[in-house]
């Protein structure tokens, strides 16, 4: 996996990755696994209640996200708000 090998620690705090080339980000893997559990549980005929907790480990440095999310907000069309604390 791209994220656990030589590229595990990035030199930048923001990074877009192409999951088709790198494999899924950890959060995408967690999401897909949770969705699979929910689909299976929703098909059950049981009358017992159930609960699923899903934990995502991000955000943390580095902020590596699938490229499709960065593409939603082109940098040349995005204006950051003024932040007196930054």
C-alpha cells in the first residue's frame, strides 16, 4: 500500500492522492468496510437492535485525501477567509 511504504511520511501537510494508482486511503477502507457491515446488518431478519461504531483516524498530518475531493474546489477558484490566528 502506498501509504504504508516509502511514502508513509510526506514532506507536505496537504496531499491529494489518486486512489486508482495508490490504492485506497485508510479512511476509504474504513468507510467501505462500515458500509459493507451496514448493508449486511440491514438485510438480517433478526428483531434485535444493533449498533455500529465507526472511527476515522483523520484529520492529522499529513492531510492526504483522494484527489476527487481536491478537484471539487479548484485552487484558482478558492478564496480562504481571513484568519487572525493563522
